[in-house]
C-alpha cells in the first residue's frame, strides 16, 4: 500500500479544575468551541476580527486550523462547503459510558483528560496551540465558565511535551507520518479468521445521498475512510492518495455483515454562529464483518487514528478494531 505521508502529532492533555464546574457529560463540542474562541484571541491581530476580509488570512493559523478553507483547485473537495480541519479533539469514553447523562460536576482539584491530534502544518503551530489551551482553561468551560488550569501535555508514548510546573516545551518534538502509526497498529492486528469486529466508540454520523445512515455496512465504512483519508492527505499531507477506489469499494461490497448492535445516540450542540442548538447525534455499538478483510486492515487502522463521518473535530466518529 502507498505510504501515507500525512504528518501527525498525537497528545494527551490534562487540565485541573480550579473551582466547582458544571459541564456537559459529552464535552466534545464544549472543548472545540472554547478552543476556537481562545485560538482566535491568541493570534488575531485585526480589530474587526473577520477572517474573510483580513489581509493576513492566508498566513494566519486560525482560519487554517479552525475555519479551514476549501481550495478551489482540489477536485476531492469540490462541492463541499467546508474542508476537513487539521485537528481532532477526543475524550476517553468507557464502554459503559452513560449517553443519557446531561451534566457532570467537577470539584476543585478534579482532573479532565482529553486527546488532541494535530495534522499537517498545524503540528508546527504546537506552541500557539498549547498557549491557547492554557488560555482556554483559564477563561473557563461550560455555560458558567468553570475555571481550569493546564497541568501537562504528553505525547502518545507518555513523554512530556509541556509541563505547567516549568513552563517549558520539549524541543525534541517532530511529526510522525500516518504510515508509521498504521504500521505500529498493524503489529497488533492479526486476523485469526476471516472476520473482525468494529466498535464505534463515539457517535458516528454518516450521510449517504444526503440521508443520515442508521446502519454501517462494510462498503459504507470503507467509502468514508477513503474519503476522509484522501481529503486529509491532499489538503494537509504531502501528496495525494493514489489507490484504486473503485476496485477497493467493489471488494468491500463483498464483505458481509454478520451482526450489528448499533444504536442511535441523540446529542446536540449550541452553534454560536447560528445562535441555535444543532443535532449532532450518531451511531454507537459494534458491527461484526466477514470476508476478505486482510487487505483492508491498513485503511481500517488509518481510520481508527483519524475518525470518520461528520464532526470529527468534536471527537465524533471514533472507532476501534477488535479481532
């Protein structure tokens, strides 16, 4: 398979509550919104604050990271109103996670962990991103703006990226190509038979012909992985994805669904731009597939890392392969 030359930096972030804070149970939208506001306040240099008429918009990291424009010359993105963002914010979700819970209380000293995946040029903006997270935490989260403080940031191996105690940023950081992460994942993926299970951890929101899907067959899963991977590589990577999509999808159509426990989870978020609440629900649960699956493992491993479907920057569309 082609080498996936998409630069990535995976990190885990720990923030600590400075006071009692009442937050939504699912924090993806809350964190993303707070991150965006703080990032703009950190880097914006014009009084009007409007990216569209800003003289430095093509050089500024805010529109690139948070309002990623759709380049006119990229065929893979034609017809889309928005381009995929070069980041994913995600939260640790346990198998018994209570999706019906509305609120979660954090007391002084309680810690909150979340993961941040940066891609492409966003990796090289890490100092701005960490400063933004510091500011985001201090400004407060949730409706009542509960105050937090950044404690530390570590990479996927647990090595320290940033320590609040010393205020220093590691100088040994470098992006890791997606291919390298996929290869490491494949070392632990050994099919004992011609079937595997995919566990959709956070709500997966997929549309086909404009309609939200209530089941995920293998061809639909692969179509969404290929679409996301090809768009991210052409926009934030170093080369286009050169695969025979038609042949891969034809082969994927021959993979059967053995069982499914998918269920729909209703979520909503408040859009400050539209001044209203929006539905962002999706499917969680497991699906077991059977067929000639070995050739698809690299793409499945890439999808695990990047998430799929809509609202991936909120942490939606996370899944895990179980063999």
